[in-house]
C-alpha cells in the first residue's frame, strides 16, 4: 500500500514547484509559451519513447479494445445528458471529454506496477497507447469546439505532430524496429522533460484558480462521471466477460485514473477555460487519493 501512496505523491512535487514558480514570478512566466513548447515539441519525444520502449504485440490488443469500447460508450452517454445540462459552449466541451481523459501514463503505469507487478507493463503500455489517440483525436476535437467550428476542430487534430509521431512509432514497432541505446537515451531525455513540464504547467495554472467560482453542476458532473459512472460501467462490462483477472484489473484501474494534465494542455492550447479545467484536474487528483483504495478493493470482485 505504501508503494501506491509513494507513486501518487511523488509526481505532486513538480506540481508544487510549478505553483511556487508562478507565485514568485507572476506574469514573467508565459503559460501559453510553455504549452506550445510542450505540445508541439517535447511531447513528440514522449510519444516515441513511450511507444518504442516496449514492442507492440498484436496479441495484447484485447485489453485496449475493451478500454476503448468503455470510453466510447461513456462518450455516447455523456453526449445524451451533457447537452441538456450545459448550454455554455465551453462548459459543454469540458463536460463531454474531461472525465474520459485520465492519467493512464504518468500515474497509471507506475500505479499498476505497484498493484500487479511488472507483468502488467505490456497491458498498461497498450492501454496508454489507446488513451494517447483518445486525447489527441476526441480530446482535441471537443476542446477545440469550445472556441472553433467543426471544420477547424477537425483540422486541429491533423495539425498536431503528436498524432503523426504516434502513428510513426507504432509502425516502427510493428515492423520490429529496436532503437539503439543512444537513440533511446535521447528520447528519454525529451520524454522526462515533457512529463516534468506538464506537471509544472499544472502547478502554474493552479495559481490563481478559484474553485468556488466554477459552476457546481460542472464539478458534480465531471467528478461523478469520473469516479461513479465510468467505474460502474467498467465494472459491469468486465464482470460479465471472461478475461485474466490481472488484465481486467489493469483496465479498471486505468479507467479510474484522475483527470490527466493533458486536459490542461488542450484547454490552454484552444482557449477552452484552462483555469476551470485545472481546477477539475486538481479536484479529481485530491479525491483520487481516497478513491484508489476503494478501487483496489473492487478488484477482488472482478
């Protein structure tokens, strides 16, 4: 249990540092510049490193297929109800997509290792791969829709280099490409710089964010969807299929992850209320400290 707590708390160090940096230097720190550097440059290294560190095995695709099916069902359910609850365009965009973009990488992978051991790595890797595509297709589209029309939002998906980097990395992996140690070290440097910058950016946006000013309906919807409806949907589906308990557990835990910092990146990039999104990520991250222990107990029934 201590390893789970350490896995969660360790990443919060950089968030605090980002908050303190913004508190100390105020407007000298340009939030948008950091976002652009991270999304358009450093995350390309993160994508290649994450997808090439373990070979993509076609036989492992069952787990991410189930994960994707649950996400799509959740998205359809969200579309039915969010449209009625949120009339403001940007709030609707956030309500549609924030809860399904979880922190399956930076937090999900080490947490699953802590719970299931290193045998979970291949499954967490391919589930995180699917989440990358969810973030940079569905996520980009809906966060763009907060500010742009459908045509521009679809164009924004194509413009992001991360999506093309992911396709290139998967293609190389499928064809058996194994990067040299020198190449992997270079990719790892960029990857860790990207992850650190994401956490810094989260801390920067936390500064000045006032949770009490956010629509309480939006908070309730996102938190309820993330920690009640999505896990319930996942449990019902996983309970009724025949699959290795560890794989079921990996899928369930990955869906339980709090909102990813990638939400903040996209909200900032497309001017879709990044302060509100930051607050929602923060709230889900705090609640997760308690929710995860309930989730671990639920694994006994899958």
